[in-house]
C-alpha cells in the first residue's frame, strides 16, 4: 500500500468514526409521510450532494420535537408534496422553493414552515 493510500485510509477511517459519533448523538429521523404533515412545526427544503448527483430533501421537526425527513427518491415524495400544498401552512409554495434552492449557487436551505433561522 502506497503512502497516498495510507493517508486516504486514515482520513476515511477518521470520517467514519466522526459520523458514527454524530449518529449516536442525533436521534434517527422518522420518514415524513402525508399523515405527519399536520404535526410539523418546522420544515426546510435542502439539497444533499453527499451521493453522486444532487438530491432534494425535506427536513422537519414534529410537534413532539422528533426529527423527520424525506428525499425526492422516496415513493411518498409526491404525496407529501400534495399534502403540504393542501395544508395551506407553507410560507413558500413547494415548487417555488425548489426553484429558489436550485437557483442559489450556495444551496441555502429554504424554510417552508416555522421560523427561519437568523441570517449569519
């Protein structure tokens, strides 16, 4: 194994350990479903480019403080979108939020429901 491979292995091992510690500290997010839309107190549209390509995700908090999420690859994505639009609770329509997110070169999350975080 060459020195570059050893360095890469050490870096990847450190990243895996850090992710493991973070995963232990953060409770797992429940999948967002159309039935849980009424319980949302906060919802953000984010872009995730951790994998090959870019995936849109909705991250939220339910009224009991538990996290919830759904990706656009999920089978319930369209149903959740329709439930959100039908709820009348969104600050920004979902389609407009997607366009705003994709037009932003920094991919700043778009707050759809709840109070937006203060600008840094």
